[in-house]
C-alpha cells in the first residue's frame, strides 16, 4: 500500500462523513498546507510529502508516523503506540521541524538524511519524556549581515509546461542568504531586497534555461510586463514560468525555451504577472 493510500484510508476512517470528494481539502486544512500541495501528492508527487507533513497528519488524525510510512491493516490510535514509537517523540510540528533544521545546519555534512531525522526525533523524545512540550532554544534562524540579503524560499511551484493551480506566497520553508556582490556580479537587478523570493520550477518546457525542480530567485516587485524576460504568471487560472515577448499592444507571446514545446499567444488582459525570474540557483542568469 502506498503512503497516499494509507493517508486516504486514515482520513476516511477518522472522518467517514467527509467522503472521497472532501478528504483532500480536510487534509490540507489539518496539515496547514495548500490544497494544491495535497492534490500534487495524490497525483504521484509523493517526494513533496515532507517529514513535518507526516507528523501533522499523524497528529491531526490520531495515528503514528510509522503506520503512515509502512503500516498494514487499520490505522492505530496514538494512545496505543509503543513508548519508543517515533510519534511518541513528537512535541509539535513546529518544534520537530526546527530541531531537524538545526541538526541539518550543524551536522549536515557528517550525517545522512535518515540519521538526521532519527537524531531529531530522539532529541524530541527526551523533551517529551521530561514532561515538556516546548524545546527551549534559540531558533531565530539565519540572519543576514549588512552586505547580505536573506531570501525566503516558498512552497510555491510554478509549472514550466501545462500550468498548475496558483498558490499564494504564504509558506516559507527555508531561507537563503546571498551576498549582494554575488548578485551584482551576475548582473542581477531587482526592485528591492524585500521583494526577492525563491520558488521551484516544475516541468520540462523551459529546459535548457530552467530545468525540472530547479530553484529560481524571483522579484515579486515586478507585477507587469517590463520587457522581454522570464516571468511567473497566471494565464486562465493556471500558474506558469514562461519567457514573454510583446507581440502587439494587446498580446504577449508565451515562449517555451525547450523547442519540443509549442509557444502560445495570450491576450495581455488575460495574463497576471506575479514576479520576474532573475536567476536559476545554479548561478545561471536568465
């Protein structure tokens, strides 16, 4: 049984009145993620079900992470989990994620991903068994120096192909610090440091410029066409990363850099520009 099959079984077991049509939205609300993210999980993109998502699902629907990953039969209740269960170590999704991030920061080079997660859960177990439900520590995160810019990475994917349902820039998953002189060396200009963000491209239509799953730095201060370039845009309700050129005063050409994909012409009034793509985070200027 796949993880998504177990998730479906769990939600319907705990909330049978929701039905097949409503369980994805309930799942999104319970986990604190966008409906589009949940929809992508069930479309086969299980790699984006993060550790904190599994913890939130286990907590929200009263089961164990172990069962979600490899369990059989009916989902057990957390009350019946063994004391050394990974879920017994959970003291809150925020704490779990922050602990994992701290371990990755300080021990990432010497520990593989599985070892990092086990260490995080072990530390949380100690906190839980000591009777506390909060880890007392400074998790203020990365701080930029005067000559650096802190760029948040958001859990927003823009399709470089047939488009995805747009999501808001509302879930920062990590921060990236970049020296201003690095951006200057690459010839990157932007409206303001606060407008910079990082998102993930998805698909093959911009291959050669932006490859599948490449992180890209965008300028959210650009909300209109300001000349030829690559933009994050919505067209007919779907989100894209496309190269834009103006055809005439009423139309834009949406260009796919991958020659195997057809270009399209769009009415300017039908296009909403959300940001301009500045840099693929392999230091390739677009």
